[in-house]
C-alpha cells in the first residue's frame, strides 16, 4: 500500500506583472485573427512570428525549462490571461470554448517553443487542447475526469510517441481548493532506491495497458497491452540523466520481483513529490520524460463552478507523415502505434 508523504514546498514560480499580462492579451487578440483550423494555423510562419512575441520573461523561462530542466521537472507560471469562462461542463466530451478562445490560443503559443502541440486520434477525438473537469459517471475512475485519487503516471505511457511535456492551465479551481496536481521526479526519487531495484527497473519486465482515456467503451479485458518495456532508462547523449515511464494504474511487472520494484519506486515518488493547487490563470508545465504526475481527491458539486483545467501536449520531434491523420497536421492516427 502506498504511503502518501507530505509534499515538498520548495517551488519557485514565474509570475507575470500586469504590463506583461496586458501585452499577452494583445497578442492573443492578434492570434485570433489568423485564418483556418488551429491544427493548420500552428504550421504557419505567421503563427511562429506571433509566438516569438510572447513576453520576454515568459519566452526565456520556457526556453530555459526546455533546455535545462530543473531536477524537479516543473515550471509554474502565474498571471496568465484566460478570457471569459462559462460554467464548467459536467458531461464528457463537451466543447464549449472552441479553438479561438483565448485559453486555446494561449496554450498553443506557449507550446510553440516546446515543439508545438500534438494530439491523438483515439483520445478526445484528436483534440489538440483538452478540457479537464469532473464528470459524475467517471468519479471513481482513474481518469482526469474523475475525482478520487489519481496516482502517479507518465502521460500516455503506452504510446511510442509520448509528449515531451504536459501543460495544465487552470481556468477555475475546485470549490474547496483541495484538488492538487502531484508531481514527482525520477531524478529525486531514484537515489532512494537500492541498486538492485534500479537495475531491475531498467529491464524489459514491464508492460502497460492502454489508458482508459484511449479505450472508452472497451471492457477491461479488451484494453490492449504494450510490448515489454523498461520503467527507467537513460536519456540520450545530448540530454543525460534517468528518464521514467510508468502508470501505477496501468503498468505492471511481468513477475513478482518486477512488480515489487515498481511499487517501491512509486513509494519513493510519493516521498519526494510536490503538490500544486493551481488557481485561475496559473499554468503547470511538467517534463513528461522525468516526472510522473497525479491528482489528489476532491469533492465536485457539478454546479457549473467545479475545477476546470486545459491540458495540452507539446512535442519537439519531427512527426512522420505516415503516422498522422492529416498531411502536415499534428494529430497521430489510431494506427500509429506500430509505425511510430
């Protein structure tokens, strides 16, 4: 059973001043004038030029986080303009904001220096910006639309093309300010493990079920499972350091020793984790290669004022044409698993 340690509090944030917020609002207005669907707009020189107009401190902060991420793998930005916010939906799949809402354009601009947005055809119908809010029928499920404890996980653990980063922009906090995004870095947790566990976690003795968000409508025994993979791995030569890949709801060891090592890793993650309770206009950027994240439990009321985040996936690499739904797009097809 996981022991939930008190979270660490040593976390700095980049807070925009009023002048920077105003400039960002003007930038969002200009961005809204670009024609075409967002997926195509992202690929244009005009959009790149607008992204280059992000306030200098914000642009430089994102660039520094991208190039030399701190060991805790988290950047918090405060003071972001998010526009007028309607009532929080309570039905899965509601799209009440659209692609031209200021918050949609904001996350697209922020994702640009991190490589640009990507989406997945079999998650939320390929949307590039996701709405995260509690849904009554999902309350007890390990989903972003649930409200019980959502344990640590790598975003899209099952996919060969996982986002390099995860962004969570708060439009509205929960009523009680109880819901916290939990983040834990493998670079802070790994030293707590034995040498034997570190070695075992680097072997291909783990598999991951496809998450529920990708398999809605499938029975538990119908959910696909990945090929064997390691949980810990070394980064490439240009970005050394340990990386992590697991989801405590979906990753499992293929033998008892492997499973026990995974559970010890998760306990270590809880020991070093930080908890962030975001408010309106606050953004959490997480390095998905070195950090796992989760969410504490909270109590939704389904009254139009529940917690509401916008989630997005930056990815810095080239996307091959044969794995995309549309030529020149940013959405990976359902059949991209074997070909990516």
